[in-house]
C-alpha cells in the first residue's frame, strides 16, 4: 500500500487532502486560530493548503473536518437528542412533500422553494437574525461565496442550487463577528462540518440555532461547467451570469454572455434533445467524470444532521405545471413547529408521506449509497485511507462490484484527460452503464 501520510500530517488536515478525503467545505480554514490554512481555488475543486512552517499542530482543523471522520450516531444524539435508528435516512419525525404557495416565488426558486421560505419566515418572526446563503462571486469563473443575509431581499437574491464547489464553512468567521443568531443552509458535508465545529466551539453552538440541509448526491467540479459550456460552443471566459436551475421545474441552465443581450437557455429533462441530454448528463449527472472521488464515499445523502432536510420530488409525478416540489424530512421539534406555522399562515403546502415513498423518489441516489462499501474497498486498494463514518449502513460489496468500481474509476480518469467532447462522452457512457449494472447487482443481492 502507498504511504500517504506522515506523522505531522496527521495532526492537521494534510493527510485528509493527501488521502483524497477532502470535501472542500472550507471549515478548517475558518477555525485555524493562526490562519495557517488557505484555500487554493485554481483547480476544479478548492484545496486547503497548510503553511506547515506556521502550524502549531493544535489539531483544531482536523477535529472539525468531516472528510476523514463523522460519527453520525453521536452527533444525532448530541444535536437532535435522538438515537440514530434509521441508517438510510437518519432520524426523522416526518417525511413530506411541499412547496411555497406563491407561484411566482416558486418558479424563481430551485425545487418547491421551501429552503428560502423557511429562512425568510425565521427572519420575519425574529427566530434568527441572519441566514447563511451561497451565490456566485465575481472573483473568477464559477467561484462562489457564502455570506450572512440579514434581510429578506438578500435571502431571495441568493442562488438556487449551485452545481459547483461551495466552501460554506468559511462563513464561520463572519458568524463569530455577528451579533445574534443564525440559520445555516448547506449540503450534508457542510452540516457535518458545522456540527463538528459546534462540538468544539461553544459560541458557534449558541449562535447557529437552525440548520437546513440540502439532499446531495455529489458536487461537480468547476471543470463540469466549463465542459458543458464548451460542448455548446460557449467560451467560459465570455460568461457574465449563469443560473443552473431557472424558469420552472426541473428548470433550465441559463447563460448570459458579456457584450450580448441574448439569454442562452438549455432545458433539462424531457424538454431536451437526446444529444443535449447527453452533454448535460456528461457534465452534471452524479457519479460522473467531473465529481470529486470523496463524493462516491459520502455516507449522507439526506443531510441527516440538519433540523430539516430538503430535496427535489423526483419520480413522484406531482403537478409540475405550476412549479417544482420539495421532498423533505423534519428532524427536530423546532422544524416541526416552523412548518406548522408556515402552513397555518397559508405560505406553504405540506403533505406527509411515508418513508418508502421518499426512498422511491430518490431511488438512484440511494442505490449509489448502497454501493458505498465497494467504493470504500476501491479507495483502500488504490492506497488511500478509508474515512470512518460511525453509524452508516453496512451496504454490500463483493469482488465483482469492486472490480466494476475500478473500471468506472479508470474510465473517469481517462475521461478527465479528454479535452474534447467527442472522446469524453464514450467514457461517460461506460461509466453510467457500469453504474446501472452495479445498482442491478445490489438490487439482486437484496432481493
Ligand atoms: C450540489 C447539489 C447537489 C444536489 N443533489 C440533489 C440530489 O441528488 N437530489 C435531490 O433531490 N436534491 C439535490 N439537491 C438539492 C436541490 O437541488 C435543492 O437545493 C433543494 O431541493 C432545495 O430546493 P428549494 O427550492 O427549497 O431551494 P431554494 O428555496 O431555491 O433555496 C436554495 C438555497 O440553497 C443554497 N445553496 C444553493 N446551492 C448551494 C450549495 N452548493 N451549497 C450550499 N448552499 C447552497 C442557497 O444559498 C439558497 O439559499 C442538490 C443541491 C446541490 C446544491
Ligand atoms: S475541513 Fe473541509 S476543506 Fe478542510 S480538509 Fe476537511 S473537508 Fe477539506
Ligand atoms: S493544526 Fe492548528 S495551527 Fe495547524 S493548521 Fe490546523 S488549526 Fe491551524
Ligand atoms: S456528496 Fe457528500 S461529500 Fe460530496 S458534496 Fe455532497 S454532501 Fe459533500
């Protein structure tokens, strides 16, 4: 096995990065007391770099890092006050489908628009004083920033789903300086990092009083967007503004170019042509060539440590004419109360559904999670350390599944080396075929 770690690397987050386990949340940078960590954003994913000449090896960055270790059981007990008894979904009080009632707002938001609606409701009713939101920054192509929004307009202006890296954790420094309490919106790994940081920083525990987690099957790197634009003959450097999901559900990718009034729209789903669907899938379908290897090891699709978790309502055939729908899980009494208030105020539609229906809606992402053990086996065979996720479901693995994972890994590596679309889609096709084969084998084993 390759040796990826030296002793001092184990004190800070150096070994996490070397073992391909960093999920680029940015939390380590925010908590380092001597600011010895910087994020290098020149590549497809941000990478934390430790200035070892200044590092005092205090270990704080490593203790908040979700990349190498998350104790789902202990954190569930600590923050939700409950036993971790439902390993595929995390502890929850209810599963639901829902959406905001205002059709205009709903068409402008990502799915059913509940993430922003809950955040705004809390601001209006003084449950919290600011909301952690993310959006594009103007620091470079596909660069994002996470900030504190203190007004309804600022929350509304934040982005819909950003399918590129977001280093949400860097906002912790702003939270420290801000008076009052905060609602945090982020991906599952952002929430894991926040929870770990809250366990070691008591002031952060007091200040972040509510968390909204977004379901996540992976974040594509900046190169995915670059590839997508190039496949449509758009020069990434000429892009002024880009929205990943806009105009209805599941929405379009909209691109506005510098020096032009023309809005380029690329539909998703059934409205797409076959070739354009292939281009979209090559760039953005989970498990594809542009996703970080750490995402294939991720144990947490449903944001299991948040107060409330939200995703799309895929495959439930709800009326999408008037806009999208969320599916979600209510995990805390506070979230339950807020959803009741929003319903009574006539702001949202909320319908309880069974856990089975929720799992059906997210079948393909769940299948990927069931393949976790094969992905972990491959990770170790490639010479990297395994992450430790206490509480994750055992999943299934055998020689064939690990071999398929390995072929998939090889194809992704080859695909990334292809600068041009013509070469890339062949590998992408093989990758998704293997994914489907993997899922089929897991299903057969379960049956
Ligand atoms: C990378 C990524 C992968 C996802 N994968 C899935 C999936 O596989 N299945 C599924 O059902 N749902 C997935 N989602 C969630 C889904 O796209 C919607 O975000 C979710 O349904 C909430 O919709 P909404 O209408 O309630 O959000 P809105 O009311 O539109 O609010 C969106 C909020 O999310 C925040 N935000 C946007 N992007 C990011 C980001 N990258 N990191 C942190 N915060 C962000 C913004 O600040 C904004 O406030 C994913 C989201 C992302 C960003
Ligand atoms: S804290 Fe986040 S950014 Fe830092 S090493 Fe860990 S996963 Fe990566
Ligand atoms: S070990 Fe301490 S000083 Fe060193 S990088 Fe991490 S947080 Fe900073
Ligand atoms: S799949 Fe997991 S590790 Fe990857 S971005 Fe999503 S929550 Fe983070």
